C-alpha cells in the first residue's frame, strides 16, 4: 500500500483487520481487566523491609538501617569513608538528616542545587544524598519522582555516589502494581535497582556508565508520613 503517512497506513491495516468483527466485540468496547494479583503472598511491613534489603543487596547496592536519631552520624560516616569532599543536597531534604558539624568533621562540604548546578559542576561533586518517592520490596527498586528532598534527575545520575534514604514506615510497598497506584504518571519517574551497570557482548560488567557507581540505601525506621 502506498500513499499517506506511516500512521495512516498502520491504522488502515488495523481497520481492515477488524472489518469482519462486530462492533460490540471490538477491543475498544471492552474494559481491560484489572483483577491481576497485586502482591505475591502476604507479608508484614517488617517482612517487606527485609525483602527490600535482600533484593537491593542482590543488585549490589549497600544497605544500612538506622533510626532518625542515628541518621546524621550514619550519613556523615558514609560520606567520610567514601572520601567525599563535596556532597550535593536537593531542595527539601529534611534538615535533621544532615548535621553540619559532623559533615565538617568528616571534611565534607554541602553544595546546594539552587540555582541549578551545571552538568560540569555536578561532575565535580563526589556524592548526593536524597530521599525517594517509594521503594518496592519484591523488585528491590527505588523510585524517585523529583519531589521534595529528591531533586531533579541529573542530581542522581551525574555524581558517582548516591546515598538514598527510604522511610520504612510509609515508603516501602510490596509490589510494582502497588507502587503504580501511588505514583503520579505525570511526574518524571526514575526507577533504580542497584548501581548503574551494563555489560558488553562478552558479559563483562561495568558499573557507573549511566549513573552512580555506588548506591547506598539507608532504611530509616520509626518514622511516619511527612
């Protein structure tokens, strides 16, 4: 068939394929069933957090667990052991998560992303600390949606070290369907399962190609919605 745009040619073929199907039987007249399984089995919040930690570890993320009181010292320690000298902090990150005196003692300088840093400036930053939108236990996935405390996508793709804090009480969900029910489809979603990695044709794994080489996830206990 010649003539018309590619779209018109494709739609024409679809119409011809459906020509002998009664209109009331065509797919558009029947809603898609949504009764699929939302989660595999039943688990408590503690079970979900444990499964998330196990799957994150399997993806080569480094998992830590603490409460809100221990978080500032843990974050400062992670940055110090990493040898980070500059850490970018997105707008809206809770002040209680970082202790300036502990960061200073570790030799770490906070860098604000306001005004927005250039890509070149971000490339000169060692680490980034963010929150998240939620985390999925069954897949070991962290989801960012550029909300408060997460920042724009470039903040978590350019620096080589990402520390991400997940509130266990209200941000861990069992499955992808349960995650999708809570996420806004018009937000810029970034799904992270472990550090950035790829493999060549010989299956040699290389990390840090499309994002941070090291992902450290802090599961924060004992906190509710903010």
